[in-house]
C-alpha cells in the first residue's frame, strides 16, 4: 500500500483518492474548501464510515485554516458553520458525527485556553485531525489482530462492499482482518461481492487486494447462496456504518441478506468495526436513519441507462442486520459476543 493512500492533510487542502474513478484511473483530488470536502463525501469520492469521519475531521481543520476571523468568537462561528455543513452529508455513518464531536470538543478547549489565539486554535485543530488519521490506522491494525484467531488456514472469506484501506485512513476493518491473516502467512482467499448499485466490492475491494497481492475473486451479489451451499465459503466478514446498543448493525445494502444466508448454512458472520462505530445512544437498528440516495446510481451503469426512463427505483444505501445473526463484533479492544447490550457496553468502557 506504500504507493497509494486514501486521504491525507496538506497545506494546499485535503488530498484524497477519488474512489469514483477506480479502477480505471487513480486520480487524487486536492479539496480547498469545506464545501468541496462535503460534496466529496456526498458523491462518494471518499466513503466508508471511518474514512468519512477522517474527512470530516480534516474538513474542520481546513475550515479553521481558511477562516478570516480576527477573534476567537468569529472563529468559533466559522467552525460551527463548517460542522453543520459536514454533518448534513451522510446520515447513517456514525463516525462522521463522532469525528465532528471530537474535533468540536477539542476546539472548545483550545478556545478556552488562557492565552488562546486564532493561530493557536488553528494549529490545535490541524494536529488533532492528523492524529485522528494516524489513530485510525492503529485501530484498524488492532482490529486485524483481534480478528486473526477467527480466520483458519486456507479460509475462503466472503466480503461485502469495501471495508478496507479505502474505507479508512489505511489498512481497513473487515479487510484488516484479511490482511492480518495474510501477513501471518495463512493462505486465505477473498470472495468479494460486487455490491450493487455502486460496485464497491468489484471496483474497490478487488482493486486494493490485487494491489496487495491478496487472492481475490469477484462474484455477483446473487451468487453467495449458491457458493455457501457448495461449501465454498468458510466465513463472512463485513464492516459497519453504525452499531446500535443491542448489536444491530447498519451496513451497506445487501449485508442483511448475507447474514440470513450465513445463518442458514451454518457459516460464521463477523462484523469488524472500531469502537467509534458503536452508537450506544441508539437502542436498536430500527432507530438508525437509513440514507436514501438518488436514482442514477441504480438506474445507470457507467452513465448508461439500464432502467427505462420514467420507471421509478428505490435506493436505500444501507440495511439493518439483527444482532441475533451476528456471530461476533471485532473491535480494536477485542471481540464482543451476545448478549451485545452487555459486551458492547463493556468494550466501550460504559459498563460498570
């Protein structure tokens, strides 16, 4: 992965790999403004819950650098406006709000310092955003190590969407588990669901695993049941955009169906996600907002229509997998198993 990266800070703006162009082209965008960063999140130029959180953190740091404020109150106002804009981008991914809250709390502490200045607050926010990126990579590597015992030698692993380095600051969550197994010398292979309608599996998971030399085969979304029945899949590992207090998981549309199939065939179904993806204030999956996206992503492929004009489509971007179908949640602090209301609270540090 040394020759590419998902996103990073630069003095000229936030630099990110435009995931809409993969695998045809590797195009890096330098985003100068908060509005450009927000649009990149909305348009899926950058996507994946941890990467969205990182982009939001970088966006607030960029807002501080671009602010023309001459006093602390004016800077606070500019930061609040930037946070409001970024918060509107993707409602389901809780890491977005986690990052904004973390950066906002740090900004308030910096603003309250006895000798605070506009420049000192800017510097604090830039350093904090860069630390969030570095921390995300450390967290993903820890997730990989926590999930390593779940992956047997020679395992065939089914993934859905892209929960790899492209969905994070680096290394990945679900693919972090895969990478850890591969780095440990286990001869694993990945079956990547294409993941309609945006093809994150076919375009992104296959691209980054191929770049790392990890064996990967792409299958269409409707092939999983057939391969499970033929005993060609040993385990399923997916990421998450939000995990409710009871263990219900919001992830890319199609995840729920895979969990049902895995249960029917006696295959372990694992969810790999950082603690920042836990939303213990949301009691269950029914309370998680599900983003509905536009028609074109369903009705077109490579800008070519595949649905007759005038025929409506539905496009919920995520679905909810009930906790009862999840074998374990893999976090940087270890595994959570049922009952999730207890185990997730314990891992998050909120239980007594």
